[in-house]
């Protein structure tokens, strides 16, 4: 003798349907995010391994974005203004210390802040400061206006925790400054130590995707078990 499902089954079915739809939507979103992340990694890798190009000039600054330009190989020609360098807190494979951010007046007439590399706290003052024309090759990086180390920059006291180009330029009285900076390659054996740029993007989307799809499948399984248990109870009480 067959019995109709009780009200609890319909309630459970509605809850299961909502959970299933939610988990599937999250899983599909992670599929899309994973595709986007893999494309991003491929694009950055292509830019990072390409031959160096000239830095974007003032007419192109409005079009410079992280999506299209981050980690592009750049070659600069110009002269450092060592008197206006800025030390920004850094945590590197060599330890805690500072990035040496030095304005470079390019041969084309505009200024680019160059992250010449890492110095230890003991090397804050005693580090190399090239004079005369230089050639710098490195990666184009996007300004960091949000602060770092969970602290905001404090230009008034000279405490810098992120490479905020606009703020540094204002504090140092610089004009016609590119809205990006360049991480210089390593050159020589002394300080600052360049070439410490880490190009890596976390990509856990496959794990998240499998997690959401597994939860969706478990929701269906749990509902099927519930329906069968409800049916047995009703047959037993008939």
C-alpha cells in the first residue's frame, strides 16, 4: 500500500532545492573565477617574459591598469634624484627592512619612481646611490594607495608602509610623475638588492569549486535518504 509523503518531505524538499541551487551557483562562480585566474596568470607570464619596452609616457598614463600592464618588462634611461629617495617598509626573503624608492628623471622628461631594491635597517643610510645617467630594467608595478602591514602611510613623520606613488610624489615635491613604479632587476652585489619581485597569484578555485559541487551532491543524497526513511516510517505505521 502506497502512502503520500508527509508535510515534512515537502518542507525538506524545498530546503534541499534552495541549498542545491545555492551550492551549484557558487560552484559555477568558482569555475568562472578559475578560468579568469588562469587567463590572468597566462597574461602576466607573457608580459613578464617579454622583451623590455619603453615606459608608458604621460599620454598613456590614463590607460595604465593592473589588468593590462602589471609586471610588464620596462627599460628606463635617466638620472636618479637620490636626495628625494623614500624608504618603504618591506618584508622579503632577505628579512625585514626597506624598499628604496628613488625618483628617476627619464630622458623623455617625466619622472618614474624606481624601487631600487631592499636594504636592511642597518643600510638605511649606507647604501649605493648611483650618480649620472643609468639604464634600469624591471617590472612595471601599480601604485599601492591602501597602505600596508595593516598600517597607513604617515608622510608627515616619514613612515611609509606601501608604495603609494601619488603620496610619495607629493611628499617629495615631485611633478610630472608616472602613476606606476618600476621594480628594478638586481644589479651588482651591494645594497640595495633588486630583483626580489615575486610574481605569484593564489589559485584555490579548483578546491572551492569541488567543495561547492560536493555539497550540492550531498544535499541531493541527504534528501533522498530522508524521503526513503519517511516512506519506511509511513509503511510501518500503515
